[in-house]
């Protein structure tokens, strides 16, 4: 199975330091929806793994998170693509949750759900946490320069094997070549 794991905020949609709290605030990065569709058309199953501590902080509720994800699913579908599943962690940093990136729990759950080893599975993110979680399970960390990516690129803790791409469309070009 060809599986790709994507972070949400900063990779698929624009991010905000004040959190994305509603469907109205969820806006796709140009080319990201079409990139997911292109991945699907080339045999890739796309899964989202996203920290959503805004939920744990009380900035939005499950209804709002579900509405954001429904909007994302509809937008991807309209572009001709499909997201197989969304894994999210509502926990805040202080919780030290095994599922909150940079910890590997969400990725491990994805591997279990799809009954596939994560070795060399492309895992795309814009933040250090995304790439550290990918590295922890032997996945293939890919940094995009959208969202926090430009800042993350110079982080000394970036896993050495991290590939750097302009955006999700460039990742799709790479994986579909």
C-alpha cells in the first residue's frame, strides 16, 4: 500500500498563531487540494495526522473540529481527491501525551489502522514536531516551506534525513514521478 501522512495546518490549509477555530477560518493553501487528488490518482492513500490542542484549550469544541474536517473533506472531494482518515490529538503540551506530536502515538495508530509498517512512508509537515514524529517511527520526513516551514528549516533539531519541498504540490510531483 502506498500511504502518505500529512499534517493539516500549514500543509493543507493556512495556519494561524491564534489557531484555526472554525470552518470559516479553514482556508486551503493554493494547490494543496489538487495535490491530494493527484496523490490519490497515482495510487496513494492520504491520511491526516494533526495536533489540535485548541480543542484541549477550550478554544473550540468537537462540533467545530468536525465542521472544519467536513469542510476539508468536501473541498478535497471537489478537487477529485479523498482523505482516508483524520487522526487528531486534542492534548496540550503539558499533558506529555504519547499521541501528541513529536511523540509517535498518532503515527503508530495510523500504522495499526492501515495494517502497514511506516518505514519510509512519506510524512509531510511544516513543523519540527511533525518531522520528529515521522523520524521516531522510521517514516520519511518531508518538510514543506508553507506554514511554519521556513522557520523550521533552520532548526538544529531537524532530523538529518528530512527532505525539503516548496509545498504539498511539489511533494505530489516528487511522489508521483
